[in-house]
């Protein structure tokens, strides 16, 4: 079987780890809610094509190479997040929403829908931020209160798997406001490391982008001024904190809007042991459901 679009990024080990953690979480989460009368939705907001070839380097920026045929029988190709989610079997998701900006990728996702004709699968060719903000806010508005407090029996898992800094803080805040969604987010550490120079603060255009990404200027706490005594008097030098601190600022901020956040994300490293991504989990349900979700996520983050 071949598909038209090759979705190629990441290195085998960490892409596989990421997908395994997600898949295991989806299985355990749905099984934990099996005997409760919830409508369960899975939203894959950077959905891809359904298959992943992690052996080719990640695209630069938002560029994407394609036009090649991806032989999905090749042992290099992994089953992607959308296909793993739809295959959860013990207690299948009631609704699956696949959001994908790229038209060719969205067309590949239609194949999944065709393969599972009895399932409620929505494919949204849209920007993840625009879709999620509207979706979360509409649900809150229809219900008049966060989903969780409405008596409406809805729960959801959202997976955000961007290449770089595409996710706006407003989107993450909209997810938290529902009090009903669990969030897995791949934090793009290597992209941010490029944006945040080590010896000076970023210029204004990047600073604005960072404000949108972090939802404020907390990232500025990464920079400190050091005074260096020299022969000609003291000189001030600006230094940025280390890479893991870049993710920690975000993790701390997640803790201000989500009642439950895994405090040990999974660090995905390159061959020189530098962190490329941090895989983070947050649950928005303030009650027991959120605690159970956090326990499952912590166990998986620790194990893989
Ligand atoms: C890392 S891939 C997703 C892989 C997928 N999670 C999997 O495991 O199969 C990221 C995808 O997000 C899409 N994308 C990039 N920016 C987007 C945006 N702003 N909104 C929605 N999709 C976007 C890209 O076209 C690409 O297919």
C-alpha cells in the first residue's frame, strides 16, 4: 500500500516513544472511563497523514517536503497518531476530530474515514489554533459554564504535535477553560532555542511571537545580566538560562491554568544528548478524573 504524501520528521527512537506514550495513554484513559456514561472525543490538531517516516530530518520551519510516495509496508514507517487513536478498541472514542492545515495531508486522512465507515470521524482542514479556540469556546458557550460543570457528559483528549512554535497560548488557555480536556503537547524546544539567542534578548518581532507562544513575557526571566569585572571597569553581559529552563517556564505557566500538570515531561534528545522536544501532559478537570489522568500520564512518562 502506498500513499501520496510522505510525512517525514523526527528520529525513530523519540517519534516512536512519543507515539507509544500517547497510544498507551489513550487506551488506559478510555478503559478507565469505560463504565461511565461519557461521550469521549479525541482531537488530533496537527494530525499529519496517518503514517510517519521518522528517518528523514524534520522540515525547516513550516516547510514540508512531499510529492514522494510513502510505502507504508516499509519497516521504517510508523503508524501515526490518528490511526493509533481510532484503533483504540476496549472503549473506542465516540468522536474523532482530525485537524490538518495541509490539503494533501487532509486528503490522506479521508482514507482513514473510509476505512472506518461506522465511526464518527471529522476531518477539519484548518489551522489548529483557530479550530480549537472556536471548538472549546463554543462548547463552553452552548453549555453556559465549563463543560465539566454543566452535567454534560463530555470528556476529550487533545494531542498537539507541531513541528515548531505554531501553538498559541490562547489555544492552550481555551483547552484549560473547559475543565474537561486532557492535553498532550510536544513542546518545541529546539525551535525555541534557535529563537532565544544565548547572549542577547531576541529582537522585537521574535519577542512578539514569544509573547503569543508563552501567553506573556515570562520567557524574559530566562535572561540575566551578569557583571564582569575587567581592567577597564565592570562590564555587563546578558546570558540566557539553559535549554531545559526554556521548557520549565512553559511548564510552570501550564500549572497556573491547569489543576494537574506532569512535572516531569519526557525529554527527547538528539544524538549529542541535547533536548529537541519535551513531551508534556496537563489535565483540565479539577476533580478526581483529573487526578486519575495525571497518575496514568506520570506512570507512562516515567516508564518510556
Ligand atoms: C508532526 S506532524 C503530525 C504527525 C502526527 N501527529 C502523526 O503522529 O502522524 C505535524 C502536522 O501538522 C500540520 N500542521 C502544521 N501547522 C499546522 C497548523 N497551524 N494547524 C494544523 N495543522 C498544521 C502539518 O501539515 C503536519 O502534517
